C-alpha cells in the first residue's frame, strides 16, 4: 500500500479521536492482493478483529485498509482486463495482417469476443444487398441449427435494427423488448438457442453497414459501456478483415484474369505460328503443282496423324453430310471428317484417322486443308472440262456417226485412257428432283453432266449430255453386272449432286468402236429402262432390262412393243381417238383403284353409272373375258407400255 494511503488512514483515525492504526493492519489485505483473492475474502480480517474484541480504532483502521485494498484490487482487475482486451485486439490485428483465410479470421474474432465478454454465445452476420437482408456468417457457442441459419430482414429483430440504423443496440431481455420488430422466424431461432440478453454492434466500412457482431447470454444481463466499446473494436477489425479479403479476392481475380490472358496470348501465338507453317506448306504444294494426296501428306506431318483423301462414297455418309452443311470438320468415332466441297457439290473428304481428341487449332488446320483441296480439285476440274468435252464429243460421234473409222475412234479413246475394245455398258441418267424454273433445271443438268464426266474420267469411260439427261459409256469389270453398275452409278451421281438420279442400263456391248449400231440400240435400251423405272415409281434407283421380268423382255433389244400394245388394247385406243372418249383413262383409274367402280368414280369425279357404262364399252371392244386374271395382266402391261412409248417430261 502507498505512503499516501497510509498517511490518509492515520489522519482519518486522528480525526475520529482514535489512535493511528498500526501498519500491521494493512498486512492481511496486502497478502490478499498478492494472491488475487476474491472480493469476499477481504471481509475476513475485519470480521476476525471484531470477533476478537479489538479496539474500535483498530477495527476502523482495518475497514479503511479493506476499502483501499478493494480499490486497488478493482484497479488491478481493470488493468488486467484492459491488458487482455488489448492483447486480444493486437492478436486479431496480427491475424488480419497475415490474412489467408477470411473464415478463420472471422471465427477468431467471434471466439475472442465471446471469451473477453464472458458470454454464452457470440456470432456475426453479413448483409446481402441482393436480397436486402442480413444472414448468419460465423457463430461461436451456438447449439441450435435453426438459429445458425437465420436471415434477418432490415429492421427485423435486434440484428436487423442494428444493420438498418448503423448503431449499437443492447437488450437485457430479448422477448420483453419492444424496440425492434419481432418475427416468428427470428423469435423461434432465438428461443431454440435460449438467448435472453443480446448486444449487437454494426460492422462499418466507411459509412456503409456490411453486417453485425453480436454477444449474447442465456440469462438476463446488463452489458457495461466498456464491453460495448470492446465489441465495437472487434467489429471494426472484422470489417477491416472483410474489406481486406474482398480486396485480396479482387486482386487474385485480376491476377487470374491476367494469367488467362497470358495463356490466351501464348496459345494464339502458337496458333499463328502453326497456321503460318501449314500456310507455307500448302502454298508451296499449290505452286509446285501438288495434288490432293500431297496436301493430305503435308497435313499428316503437321497434325502428327494419318490424313487421307477419300472419294465421296468411301467416307462416312452422315459425318460427310454434316461437315458439308456445317462447314466444319466432324468427329466420327475415332476419326475426323472434313468435307471437300464446292458450290454445294461434294468432291470427297479429308479423313484424319485415330485422333479423337483433336483440339480446335488442329481442327481448323484440317478444315483449311479441305478448303485447299477443294480449290485444287476445282483447278483440275477446269483443266479437265476440256477433256470432258472431248469425251462427250467422242461418245456423241459413237452414237451419231455410223461411218467413222474404228481405228481413229480407238486412237481418240486411247488419248482419254479409254479402251473401246473392252466390254462396255451404256447408262442413261436423269435427275428426278422438281426444278423451280428453266434456269434451275438447266443448272441441275449441268451439275449432273459434270458429275457424270468426272465419274467417267475416273472409270476410264465416256460421258455426254444428251436428250435432257446424261449418257455414260463405262467399262464392265469382270464379275460385275449391268444392274450392279447402274445402281452404283445412280448412288454416286446422287451423292455428287445431292439429288435423286435414276439410271437405266443396257445389256453389255462388246467392242463398241466396231459395232456402232449395237451401241445405238444399247442407248435406246438404257433409255427405255430409265423411263420404266420412273413410271414404276423407282426414281433414284438403277436397273437394267434384266431386272423387269416380262417387261424387261419387251424393253430389251428390238422387241415389238408397238405390236403388243396394238394387239392388246388397240381397239380401245382407236375408239378414244375417233370419238374423243376416255376409256383408256378409265381403265388406268380402274386398275389403280383395285378394280373398284366405287373408288374409280371418286378418282374420275364421275357418277358410278358412267364408270359402269365405260367398262361395259371396254368389254364390248376387248371381249367379255378381258377381266380374267391373265387378260387383266396383259391389259395393264399394254397400258404401261403405251405410256412408255409417249415422251416423258421431267
């Protein structure tokens, strides 16, 4: 105890008329201060003196010493508390300076606030500007799940009031306090947690409230001014931590953006270098007259894979069509397919084998190579068009000029790599799509002739535009048939022009250069097969006379089709011609309707009696047995053959 305190005690004792307390009166209290005894222990020396019957002056001195000792104890407690608070604030500031994890820093702030204020629970909420409320961010000492998930609207509950007004609020008894708005949700959460006394201080960034820091007890309690100030200091540190974390997040995001931008720049640099490399290689190929297979070989080296050029019919059909439509390379199983096309016409495909994981840069390289390939093919097509015209002229001469020297014809064919001493098949081909106008139809025919000429050039044959369609003279390979060749040709031409193409084939012709009449007859036979396919509804198909059964016997060679028609339905034909009736039309409808007069009258839009009268007239002309199965077959065949003889319009 200080000398000032002792002198003050002596003066007090003198003033009361008592003797000055001996210095030994202070000793018990010094011992209590030294061992940090509780406040109740300071009553023991006074009570003991009274029990021993000590003099009034001694007891008064002890009372005075006790008072001074309690004041010293209170001062020491306050200093220890302030030291602990400052230490906690210092440690929190140190954590903030080395911020790595915002959650960890906020958890430490809440833990220290709870410890120093001696509360049951401490927690922190943050404002959500998007939803206009505040929500629980960190809790310490909480045991109720519903409480930990609370969201408080602005003005709702004590926390909502703090968040709205930016001022501290304290309540000794939450449920009896009417200063803030009570809601069922918030009150239920607080009741689950068992809280009674709550202190809340705002988290401020400048003039903006970003959340609330709370300390709460499960019993009634009065929070002192120093405790409110201490919690406010922790709130300031928490706000600084949040601000620092946000700045760090923004900085990290900016750095990540810069890293991504740098990666993009590096990637683009690599792309430019690779694009320049492939451009130089392809340009060199074009300048030195390389072909499509040279392009494929060069791209194979760049892509480190096997790239090959394939014909249209050898590439996967769906993938090839998708690539043509989309204008990009398309993955097909383990391969990539890039269509080689020009003006809507498929010329082939570049196929990269065994590279399913192709990156966008390599994909564009394959697409660029396909474009270069199409340009090369177009350039060669321009050069080949002259050859195609020569092929067409040679075929025209074979069909039109009967007295040409076979030796000269063979020589002209040899220059075109065609062998007229081999067995050939004549194929008549026509488009079957509907044309919008004459210009579109002419363009379609040109595409068909171009595709047929290209096909003939690759098969060592001849092709020419003729009679509104195209005629081809192709060699017949050993083991192949005219039917197989017709169907294959129809499919190849259709794939090239993207329309249905119907192809009629002749019987094989041996040494066409020395059999001009046989070649002409073969062409007519091919045309008849073509017309038969179209009339039978088999457009887009290919066939030879051998595919039509009895009809094929009539189509092939020099069969007397006209005589057959005359013998079978000639009287009906002449009757219609003389009288202007429609017996032939009625017969066509009658057979098309399954020989039902009722359906026939609907098809012809006449009365059923009219149909009956016409059929009766047919019976008079053809005989009463004309509806017998054998006669019906002949009549139907004659009707179709008569239509075949008429010009077929596209």
